C-alpha cells in the first residue's frame, strides 16, 4: 500500500460516523456500564398532628432513610414527603399507589390491606423496645371522674373515624365498661389527637381519646388534662405499596431497621424500628369487626 492510499484510509477512519460505529461494536463486544438513575420515592403520612408539625417530625428520619437506602441499593435514593388531609386520604393514596411508602396506624393498615392485599409491612415503630404503646382516655385535670364506667351519660370526643385509638380501640374500651353509643350524652369525631386533647382541656367534652405520645406532648405544653384510663395499642407500620420492586422494598426494610439515632428519632417520639408482620394487627382487625356493636345499630353520624 502506498503512502497516499494509507493516508486516505486513515482520514476515512477518523470520520465521525465511522468512530461511532466502532464504538458501538466495542460496546456490543465488551458490554457497557448501565447508567444508574435516582430511585425517587414518595412517602405518605396523614395529619394526626398539624401538617407543619408532621413535616418537622418526619423529615429528619426520612433524610436518614434515604441515606441508608442509597447505601443498601448502591444508587441514589430520594424521598419526597406528602401529607394527606386525613385517614381516609391516607388509605386511598397507598391503595391507589399514589405514594410508595406510607406510615399507617393499626386501623388504617387493616383497612388498606383489605383493599390492596399486596401492601407489605417494611417495619414497625418501636417504643421502649416494644411494638406496643398506649391509648389514653383523658379528662380535664380538675374533673371529678375517676373511673371509665362513670362516663355513662357524659360527653366524649373521639379522633378521626378511621383512627385506631381515636375511635376503634377507645370505643371497644367503653363497650367493655358497659357503655355504648346510646349511653353517651353526646359524642363527636374531631379528627386529630391534638384537637381531642385541646377540646377536653378547654372543657368542651368530659373526656376524649388520644394517643399516649400526643397526650404527653400536650401535658408538656400546659394543656390541663389528665389520664382517666389507658389501654394498649400496636405501633404504626411503615408499609410499601403493592407491586413495589422487591429489591427496592428489601433495601428500604434493611435501611429502616438500621435507623437508631436518638437525635433523628426524637421528633417522632419513638426509638427506632422492629420487623413486623400482618399477624401483629390481628387484635386491631377484630376490633374493627366488632365496632358495630358499640354503635348498636345507630348510624355512624350520631353526635355530628
């Protein structure tokens, strides 16, 4: 081959389309490293407290969850927070896969799982090393009431209609004390636990049901209430939507169980996470099934 022919061939090989074709052949032969995209997830929580308070409580833990999940999955994980307007909306968004992860109270979990069996428990919140905490039936600090059975003929503030403590378990406790809906002078569903405590502290109701951690928070803030009666409840579940990629769900599960930093968890008022299964919510499921007995055939809107 002459020098002229060699130079012509060299110039031909440097043409862009030839170089592109050569690169394509090399990639086919040797393989190419896949480009990893961010794993973008939406975390949902219903407003059992003021929305601003919910964000302040959840954001530190979600930031650490994203960091841990990034390490577990080997690719960037980003988590956006979405606060729903109430329990019903919270159930709807996880059932309809509008969020990827959801923090659900026991009753909301049972209701969501019934509608979407593919929902899976990633972990359960831990309080003092247990998957259990207390519900409180509170009265004004100056109330003369000393026993739950004295609530017959009194006014009562429940939480949301789908709240585990705010409705189902507190109504079960009343029923076991011989008090049914017809035995209360008046009752209303106020929505949030903090609203229940504030209403009882203001003397608008003789008693009300709220969760232990919010009860303690209100006491610290000076709300004039005290505990009349307490009862056990299973902690909240952090769940994945149906049909979530198994690899991502497993990574999130491991990432949650690694969270133990007290400074991060302090805002949420629990101590970390424990493994959980559907059977942990068997008692809650039974309470929901028995709830019609409390209403004793009366429409659910009584007291509204």
